[in-house]
């Protein structure tokens, strides 16, 4: 209770300068101090000063992403059996830039073979976007759609059909 604003600033700056903690660790310590002085030790530090410390901020390390070369991607994809749906999905991910969840929830009505594009609905940030459908995948994707439709018709004949799904 005897410590004030300058003591809090010194502590938070020490976390960065001497102990070299990350920005998220510094933010967590700052939030803990704001809670301590705001809720537990009320009125020790005036409310208008809480969270408004003069701080040295940690810098996030800049990292270069690790990416595979086109040849490495080609070799990786070739290890998967061409008859498996997972290979088609991986090729869609690589060829379109779609995310895994977007490929798993892809609906037939969002594939436009005429324009060679796929509409991705409610993507990251709940935004829609359009990705190009690679020409080399169009025939295989159309064949998968036909296979799925045949399976759906057989299920419907048995009274077990639900929605038509690509997988």
C-alpha cells in the first residue's frame, strides 16, 4: 500500500529492461497491478492514474516464416494416394490459399466452375472472399462432386440421406 505510481512504473520497466520479459508478460503484470490498486488497495493510487504508466514496451521478435519450396510441396503431396479425398483437400488448400476449416465446410453452391472460382463464406473475421479454382483441380473436384452425389442418391434410396456433402 506504500508503493505509488513511480514504483509501479519502475517494476514494469524492470520486467522489460532487465528481465527481458515479453510484451504479453508485461501486459499481464500491468493488468494485475491495475486490479490490485483498483479493487484491493482502493484509493492508494488515484483512479485516473491507474493503467497510465510511462512504460518502456517490449518489442515482439520479428520472425521469418518457414515455408516449403514448390518442389518440397510437390513431393509432399505426391506421397498421398491420389484416390483419397484428403489429397484433393490438401491440393485445394495449397492451390487456393483456403484455410482448413474453409475447405472442410465447402459447399457445392459456392463452387463456380464457369468462372473458375470458389466463394469462401464467413471466412476469418466473418468476411466473404473469392479464391481462384486451379484449372488442374477442376476435373478432380467435379469427379468428387459426382461421387458424392451418387453416394447421396444411394443413401436417399435407403432412406438414410442427409445433406449432400463433398466428403
